[in-house]
């Protein structure tokens, strides 16, 4: 008999189960076990031993799930490291890593039955053979459009299929086509399109001779520097201004690895946002790319996981942070694109990991090359580059003849005084938009708030509706006619009568993207305006439609939130407006300046990416704020040096590790007592490194009260030791009966 330590998808340590030798179970295998009297789980065998633990009742592993191990030893080491570093259980890593297999807690074994691991297939769509040539298509359009001068959905769909070049024999994956099932069925019955079920092709045996872009001189130089760094086993930080062609450099690195039969992991902040990038990659590495993100169905994600577990290598995985936990077998290269992006940090639930930092460790485990890329690197990475730990690689010109945009700081207070402000726009910005539109070009307007107004207020009594579960104001949404809590999602119908004084005098305060869209449409009645934010792009297809229409010049002005700052490559944009920079500068957070610089620079970077130089208008009442000046000059280095000096003086990251304890309780009094108790225990061990407790930024959330304790561990001190001491603290808190209902979430390297 053998004894297995089995990790279950629970916030608990592993458990021991007996293993019948006939099951031929090995480390890394997925198994079914019974846990408790009537629960069954999928677990992963973490280790095996012949020694029987000395307690009486040991349950047996019921069966093995797959004929192959689910996890290789490298993946296991990574999961373990994440659990150790972020102070959680491997079972919690399993929960994010295996979202599809992690629900396998079931009440019967039948429910847990083996998932089929058919090679994944999908539907492909193409125009019928006769329409595939340009002349035939033109003929069709001429014939049918004369009679229907209005654009129809059919014409749109046909045009988009005709435009999807680069796919073998004209067939485009169904998921890339923005049309519902009814529309497709109609076209098929009219004999205009054909559909086919095909295996997701994987041409792994191909020659590895990919068609690569020719690099410019500075790009080639950057590529060579990256290769040198890798030869020395060092991480490369590619700091390339927006539009410098970082992707082209990645493509060269990726091609080398794939040709050598090794796997590549390309992490991106958010998959829908990078659909442009993925299309570009699929065109070059057709059949090799696998995308991985939360909008895929659990089945698809499960299939991908299983397929990779048995893959022989040569895979390009493009995914969001959780892709990091896939069981890659032969990782040769890990790229973290836009490495500064906050989406890499998972804040809830555990593991509260930062995928960028995990990627660097993953590189060590696999002996893989690592590239971190950004136009605005995180200060953490920049410090590592300054100290020589990472190789700093700079690309400070745009590709081709494109110039970086001209950045104009537009003082809102002065504009008001001079009568040069229309609603929320300075005339300076409006003039720039007019010029762009007159030239047949486009404009982007950035406002970092969705909805119509962040709050509404009664002009008679001053009352503002708040969320009943959180202490924040409700945001007015006009499209849905509702008031929404942006923290917990609670919503209620919009009201015109004040619930407090019953006068009909509620008025919107401040402005979000909906209001910008409304006002700009009024100011430019001829312009076609679209909006890209969390409300309009909730589905992948609506997102793709908005982006494509803007890309093809069917819309003129695109209003949006921080989504706009995430790597889009739009050719026609010559004006970018940042509507309220003050907002970004005034967040009470030690990263505020860094974040503001990054967001503004990234959004600005969408302007003038082709021949015509772009213009960025930054509206602010703080024109002399250092960050505004640094953005205007495009001076990343100045921002970094000022910020780093400050962070060092106050002992903030990257000169320390910040561990945040979020304490939660349904009762305010008991929370206060619990927090004082925990902070006291911590002070005994950590002294003045402990700050707080203080009320959390959102003090009441979903009906719970919340407070925070911060722990600053200076660089150079042992994090290992700090973590162990903190574990003791948590144990003491858990064992104290008086604070039984106190919940503590630990966030290592908190944001
Ligand atoms: P970044 O990611 O650095 O902002 P991109 O990789 O999106 O920049 O490149 C900006 C634009 O320049 C893209 O349209 C890209 O196709 C083009 N480009 C950059 N380098 C090359 C190259 N070597 N050959 C062809 N096109 C390039
Ligand atoms: Zn709420």
C-alpha cells in the first residue's frame, strides 16, 4: 500500500489517502477521492510515500482520472511557489488553475465522470466559392446594393468575411464572426455562405518556417540585446515607446522557440482587448496558437488544459494571468506584454498573485527566457533594470516614419475664465477634434469612469443615493435608466424625486463616458460616435464590432475608459483627448503618480501611429503638476526617478514588500476589536513595520465592515521569515475564540 498526499480544490492543506498499487498512480495524477461523508472531489497527487501516517481511518483513492499525469513537476513547483509566496494553499491555486475541473466537488461519482478529451473542434464560416474572388464580390455588391442603398446586416457580414484574409481557403472561425445564429442561418439558406465543423487545426509538425516581419535597424538591435541577455540567463525588460513595434520583436523570438519545438507563453493583460494582437499572431503562427481566458467555456478551458498536459511542445499560448498555471511541458520563452498593467494582479480571491512576478519565477523553473515588455514599465521592473538584475532594452522611436504625438496641456480653469469651455470640453480640444474630422481622421476621448454621472445629488437638500450594501454613491446610467453600485453591482431604478425631501430636483454630478458620448454628439452632430467601456463591451462580439467599426473608419469618435490604453493599433487617430487628468492624479494611493503617468502615456500612444502626427490634449486644472509635465515631455525617466526617490524615502515598493491584511466582519464593533487585537499581535513581532488598523477605502462592502492593516517589509529583510511570522499571527488570530467570525484576507505585494 502507498500513501498519497492529495491536493483538493479547497483552502486547506493536502490530505492523505491510501492508494491501491493496482491503480498505478503517480505524482501529478488527477484522482477522485471521497472527502467528508458525501462529497467527492478531483484531487491532484502531490507526493507518494510508503509510510503509513499514524491515524486510524484513511480513505482510499477511488480512481485515477486520466491515463497521463495532469501536472508535470515544473507546474507543481510553480503552484507550490505561488502558494508559499502569497500565503495561501495549493488547493486555492488549483481552484484558479482548473476552473473547469475545480467544480468537481460532487455528491456522486457519476457526476465526476471522466471528461471526454476529444480533439477540440469548432465551426468555420466562409463565403460560397463563387463569391470568394474580388470581382465576384464587387459584382454582387453592385447588383444588390443598388436596390438597397441602406447598409444591411447582410452586407456588413459579407464585407467582414471578405475582409478576413489570411485564413486558409477563406474559412474563418465562427467565433471571429460578429453575427448571431439567425443571421448566419439566413445567409446559409440564401446560399451565400457555407459552414463547416473542423478540428482546431494544430500544425505542430510544420516546418517552422514562418513569414516574419522585417525588423528596422533599432528593432534588430533591440532583438540582439535581448538575445544576449538571455544567453546570460537574464530577464530582459523591453522598454519600447508606443508604436515602436514590440510585437514584431516578440514575433521573432516566438518563431525561434516554436521552430525548436519549445512552448511559448505570451501573457497579455486582458484577452478581449488584445484581439487585434491575437489575429496578428494567428496569421503568422496559424495552428500553433491557443488562447486562454475566462470568457471561454469551462469545457474549452478544460480541453486546453488536458491537451497541453500531453503536448510534445511547439505551442504558442496567448493568455491572461491564469494561463500561467497551465501545464506547459517545454516552456522556452515567457513574454509578459504590458507588464505594468494592474490586471496582472489578482486581488480576490486567493491566490492574490501577480502574474508578472510569477512569470519570472516560472522562467527559472523551466530554464526559459523571459521578456517583460512595456512602453511604461512598472517601477518594480525598472529598478531591477537599473540595478542590472534585468537587462534594460530600449526602443525610443516609433516604427516607420511615425512620430510620437504632440502633447498639449490644456488648463481647464483658464479655459473657464476665458469662456473657452463648452460643457466638459476645452475649446482647444474641440478645435483639434474638428481638424481631425475635417481631414477624414478620427478622435479618441478618454474618461476613466463609466456611466453618465458618478453620483447624483438633490439640489434642494443635498442628498445623494448610496448603495445599501457598500458605503459608496450610486452611479447614474442613462442607457439602462438605473443607478448602479460600481463595487458590488447592486442597482435600482433611476429616480427623479428625492427620497429624502421629495422634491423633484435630482441632478447628475461629474461625468462618465455616457455623458461624454452624449455631449460630444451634440457638439459634433455629423460625427459618428461610439463608446467602448465595460457596459458596451460586455460580450466579446460587441467588443469586436465596436473596435472593428472604428478601425475601418465607420465611426469617427471613440469615447472610452482605461480599455483605450491597452495596446490598440488604430491607424486613423490624430486627436486624443484626456478629459479629466485631475481624477487620475488625486487617487489616495502611493502608486497614483505612476499609474497616472502610465494611463495617460498609453492612451496618448493611440494617436498618430501612421504618417500623420497625432495631437493629444490633456485637460487638467493642475497644468504644473510634475506628472502632467512628464507626460507632456514623454519623460518616463524623470517620472521614475522622482517617484523612486519618494518611494525610497517612505519605504514603499519597490524598496519594500507591502503585505495588506483586509479584515472583515459583519459587526462594526467586533471588527474594531478584532483589528486592534491582530494589529497588537503583529506589533509584538514586527514593531513599527505595522501600520493601522484603518478603515478600508470602501469601509462597508456587501454588508460587511472592513478595515486594513499594512505590513511593510523592507527590501533586504527576509521575506521568508516575515511570512513565517505572519503565519503565526494568523494562527493566533484563528485560535482566539473571541474573534471567531473575523475573516482575514492576506494580500502579498498588494496594489
Ligand atoms: P507597440 O506594441 O510597440 O505599441 P506595435 O507592435 O503595435 O507597437 O507596432 C506599431 C505598428 O507598427 C503596427 O501597425 C505594426 O504592424 C507596425 N510595425 C512595427 N514594426 C514593424 C516592422 N518591422 N514591419 C512592419 N510593420 C511594423
Ligand atoms: Zn454596493
